C-alpha cells in the first residue's frame, strides 16, 4: 500500500513495503512556551527554525499544530502553513481538533496534505471526510469512536475498518487512509503497549494500511523516556508501523537502524548517509 503526499514539488511515498517515513512533531505549542509566545505575535521565525531543524534531522513530513488556549486557529493555522511553504518544499500534516481550521489550512496549502486526524465518532466522520475529499487530502484515522477508547485490539481494528469503509464510500482512495492504533502511557496501564502492538499487527495483516502514531506517548511520566521509546519504536516498526509522528532528532537513528535490520536499506546506504550527515 502506497500513500503519496506532496509539497510544492516534492513527493513523499509512505509504503507498507518500504522504509519508514518520519513525520516531525515539533511544530506544536504543547510544552513549548517560546512557540506560544511567538505565535501570539504572529511571528513565524521560530516555526521556521523548528521546520529547518527537523528537516535536517530526517523529517520527511512536518506536522503543523498551532493550538493553544484562546487561539484563533482558523486564521493562524493557514498563516503558519503559508510561512512554512514559502521557505520549505515538504509535505505537511495539518493538525487541529478544529475542522474549520483544518479546512482553512488546506485552502492555503500547496500540494497534497495529510489531515491529523479523523476518528470513528460520527461527527468527525461527517465533518472531515467531505473536507478531505474536496481538497484531495489523505487522512489519519484514530482507532476511537463514540464509545471512547477500547483496550481490545480487535475492537480498535473494527473502528479502523469503519473509518476506512466510510472514507472509501465518501470518495477517498483506500491508500489515502492511514491508521493510528493509539499509543497510550504504559505507566497508567501495564498492557497499553501490548494492546497497541497487537493493533498494529492486526491492521497490517488484515487491512494492509499504512500506520502512524505519536511515538513518545507510551513513556509519559517515566524516567529514561528515550530508552522506552526506542524499544517500543523498533517493535512497532517490526509489526507494521510505517510513519510515526515524532521528534526526528531523537527517532531517526533508531528508524534507520531498524530499517537496516529489516532488510529495507540495501548495503546500509541510508544508514551510513544519515550518520555521515551528522558529522
């Protein structure tokens, strides 16, 4: 299964049989006071700095989220999109809980974007699927619905199937639906990672879709988060994860190493190139 995203001219192919694609997560005001302050001033210099550092670190796609309390994201999100695309030719993942902001950003964006995100709730499906169809965007489908988040992998897959079926019925190509199995904090639920890993395996096996998730969620509240995230990332890629949302400065080395171990990097070319670029 191949999902193709694009910037102004650059294409990125997310392939269930190919190397992992990294979606950079850093343009997000959560726990970034400097980003909140600069966005409030409509100053996008720091946004561009974050974009540049992520691209240099290995990001193939940039997630763009400008949400913070009191923000008018309907006007701010498209401004951020334009600012980024005026400087960088890279596909964007438009990230907001506000459907109006997502649509405004898609109107401003060039190329084929990814929407973060749709879920199995009826209001989400009815609101966002027509928007994705109108603007030719791909979507992330979160495995949650009107009943909330289930801890049963089979039920999460059923929600993924529902999102996929409704998307296709709305005129969205099957390959443009990327599934998010939901990664939850293992500190709160000892089986959280096992549930997510099994969901990834089942989605890969039964549906064949590309798969994403927030890569650092599982380690929330625990020490040495990087070690936990590294172990979980390698297992997730092995089970079928294809495009994690993460900080490329932390995740690119493990992604390159895992791709190499899984035979997706002939003669270690990408692995060596990455580490040479860091010198």
